C-alpha cells in the first residue's frame, strides 16, 4: 500500500500521530491503516515503512524463549575439538574469552565477552520483558524504556562476526590438526538464525503501537 505524501492538500495540517516519515528518503506522508499481512511502502523510493503481521507478540515470545534456551549450550558447549600432536582440547565461546584474558589480552577479552555473550543476552531479556508487558498488559512504561534500550543495543551484539571468526579458524586449522565440530557450533548457528527470524517477526511499528496504547490489537 502506498500512503499519500504531505504534498497532497490538507496533509500538512494533520497531527503528527497520523504522519510517518520514510527512513530512506525522508518523505513525510499520511500513515495508512493496514490490514493483516499488508505492508506500507514509500511512494517515492519503495522502502518498506512497516508491515502489519499476524500474532506478532505470540510468535516473538516463542522465538525469544527458544533463543534463551539455546543461549547456554551455544556459549558453554564445545564448538570444536582440536587434536594436535596427540593433545586434544575442546573450545567453547566462554573458554575463548577466558583464554584471551589469561594470555594478557584483557581488553580484547572484555570486548568479545560483551559482543558475543553479555549484550546478546541483555537484548533477549529486554525483548522478553517488552513482550511480556504487552502480553499481560502490565508495566508498559517500563516496556517502552526497555524497548528503547534494546534499539540502542542492536548494533553491539555481533554473533555473526564471532561465527565468521570460528569458521575462518576451522578452515585455517583443518590442514594442521584433526578438527571435530561440536554440538555448541550447531546451537550457536541455531541461536543466530532464531535471532534473525525474531528481527523479522517482531515488527517495530506494531510493538511501539502496543506499548504506547495507540492500538489495543497492534500486537495481534
């Protein structure tokens, strides 16, 4: 659905709550009312402004819980087992952080810990609290604060960067030692995929509407 731009007669006098701006080309336009499954597109550049998805809260809650269940095995189960010259070692995300700290790279270990463990977990907990506040209609003012915090944290969780580092290490060490992929790597990849799916399902427009009380069915 293509909304009307503010160049149309009378749109410039509408209240701000009835207007939406394109994040790509900054066109200001009337906010359209969408049915389930519809998307609002910018008439100038075609950017997707927002979509109205089915059962946003319920589906997002299921994905958040799945991600939290995967979090511990993804970080504490062995990602790979390395056999070199008769010696075997099992590496996890946590042992990687500890190993960096013990070798004198405390700054790097803190960054890895924050970006691969602490911030992703904090993001999931913020999402869980926001969704529960909408689902049970309690503490929505705190939900608004936590959702703002979540948006500030989005660029700091870098699980995909850590995964690329692991894959590069596996490729480089494959000719030097016998490597066995562990269950932790499968859990880590599953956690990353669930979080990507969650980003798609958890429509920001509907979550903001539900938190602010603009639409009682915004999270449906």
